[in-house]
């Protein structure tokens, strides 16, 4: 995970991992909610804590914000 100015973004999706197999999470996605808790502006430490707790529980629900990709040729 990358933390830039209060936002935590996905830096890498592990090939063959749960996120890769699910297919919805992409590098660069900003994590905005973890299991219903808003993490916008939260610390990297808090996000890691919530993700660790979710891993121990065996389930996580993420809400992410994805930057729009420029259209080819524009």
C-alpha cells in the first residue's frame, strides 16, 4: 500500500492472491472504506490495522476510488 497525503492507495496486487483472483482491485486504487469504516484522510497505520483485523476474520469489504483513465488517442 502507498500512502500519499492522507490517502492510502494500492501499490501492487499479488498475482494469484485473493485480490487478483477477485479481479476488482487495481494498482493505484485509493482505499476509501474498509468494512464500512471511512479511512479517507486516515493514517497508513490505521489502514494496516484494519486490514490485519480483516485478514484474521477471513473477510474484508473494500470501497475504492479509481482514477479515470484517459481515452486512447486523446
